[in-house]
């Protein structure tokens, strides 16, 4: 029997120790920056702490608004594995918020996701995603009667995107599908139970190359809303038919834009309840412009129909957003943002507006500065301003937010 006092055993233990040290050093040497090797995967942990001063925590008119200071803890862990060109990842994102005064608004958000990007060959690719969320809608973000606490919900879902066509093919085909199930946990007697629903979506996009890096796109897709409570008459189908362009790294820009028609049709129960269908113009656009290698501008716009969250039949939304990201030095960067959106509520009469349907416009602007103390440590400060004007005076609000944050990786 060998013991650690045996010369043979000591040499064996010594060699084993040297081997383990060499393997560990080799694994760490091959690890991407900020990662930890865990078997065949790499873990990328991140932690952010922040404090925010909010002048209007419930998004109400000035006469009713309350200000508070909120503290945040935001952990993120992403596990990634690669097998040739295939990439798999699992991610957890948490957000824990604590209010100095309004303790009933404290919240915890949990977001789990898993993705698989698989390339079968030069023509066939598949992206799959799973997601589970346990989160809250802050007070004032739903069109319900005031609730004493944030509205907590749980949502699970899956998505898939199959692409057929080689990188330089004249034509390509994308088939997409998805499903999610959303259920509210609290404040159910105050109206959140009526928002429980399932959504099934499916569709496809045909791409035809018209220039070396530019494709004409033809998109047809449908989204089906099925509400859980039998007394809710919001079951409907949204159908998009869009044509547009998609371009990749052409000069200094890349992006996509499509325009067409959107129809929303309620089922027989909704029509019997007097809900009106919708048919009208829709568009989607996202453009990235890089005038310099260290400067980037993003434009995003959309016109679509959103389901009601407690008021009217549906909401016709138009949104325009711009974001300028600029690296001033290797350590200092900034983000300047602005947005404008309009929301027209169908069948939501406002007495003060002579019975006209509710009509909102919301504007926001923000500036964020980041300073990289080290590769793994960053300090930031952000200011956000938002204002909503409505023909319903009870829905007006102004909001100022100032935040300081510190984030760290490995």
C-alpha cells in the first residue's frame, strides 16, 4: 500500500499537482477576457450597482407626483459554448430594486434565456431561443386603475428562425415562429387578471438580391392573441404584409426598412361586444450609420398596433428613436438618445376632450457618460427626461431621472 510518505507516492502526487496546475493555467490562458472556464463552456459574470433619483415614480400629473431614490443591484451571468461554427448560450439577468421611501414599490426582476445558433451547411441555418421571465410592470405603465404595488407577471416562451440560402445567394428564405404565455401574479382583483394571455406568431420573409449587399424583402406574418379569461373579448389576429429593403455594411450604413399593411381582426365575441377591426399603414425600420470607426448612430422607427392594457380596443403606436454612441477616448464614451412616440387609443373616449378618443404623445431625451477605470471596471452617469401630453389631463406627466452606476466584470 502506498502512502504519502512513500517516495513513489510523493512523486506521483507531485506530478499530478504539476499536471493540474498546467491544465488550469492552459484553460485560463485560452479563456476569453472576462470569462471563467466551466467544463466545455465559458462563464461571463457581470455585476452592476446603481442609484437613481426619480422625480415621478408612478408617472402621474405634477399635482400627484412623488419623488424617490432607488437602489439597484443587477447581476448577469452568461454561459457560452462553441462547437465549430455553432454557438450555444444560457443567460441569467437579475434586477433588484429598493426604494428609500416607497417600500411597496420594491421589486425583483428575473430573466432567464437560452439560445442555439446552428449552421447545418452553407445554405441551412437555425436559431432557437427559450425564455422565462419573472418581472414587474412598474406602477403607471399599464392603463389600469391605480394599483398599490407594481404588477408582477410570469412569462415563458420560445422562438425559432430558419434560414435557407447561401451567403451570396440570389434569393433567401426566412421562416419564423414563436409562442409565449403571460400570467399576472398580483393585483388580479384590480384588473391584471384580464391581461393574462397567450400569443402565437408565425410567418416568413423572402429576400431577393438587387445589389451586391442589398436585398428586397417581402414579409408576411401573423400574431394570434388568446386571452385566458372567458369574459375578456380581446382575442384577435394581427396580420402584417410588408415590402422593403435590407442592406449589410453598404458604405457606412447597414439596416432594414419595410412598409405595408397591418390588419387586426377580433373574433366573433369581440365583434359582438362592439370591438372594431383595424386596417392601415404599418412600417418597421432600423438603420445603423458609422461615420467614424469610433462613432455610431442608430435610427429605429415603427408603426404598429398594440393590444389594450386596460383601456379601449387597441392602441395605434408610432415610434421614432435615435441613439448616438461615441468613444471620445479609449476610456471615455457617451450615449445621446432621443425618442418621440404617439399613441392613439381606439374606443377610449375622454370626456374632457368632448368624447374624442384618448391621444398621447411622449417625448424623451437622455445623456449617458461612461468612464472605464480598468478593462473590468466602469463608472457611469445618466440623465433622462420624459414628458407625456394627452388630451386626458389625468394622463399627463413629466419625469426627470438621474442615475449613477458602477459595473464590474472579471
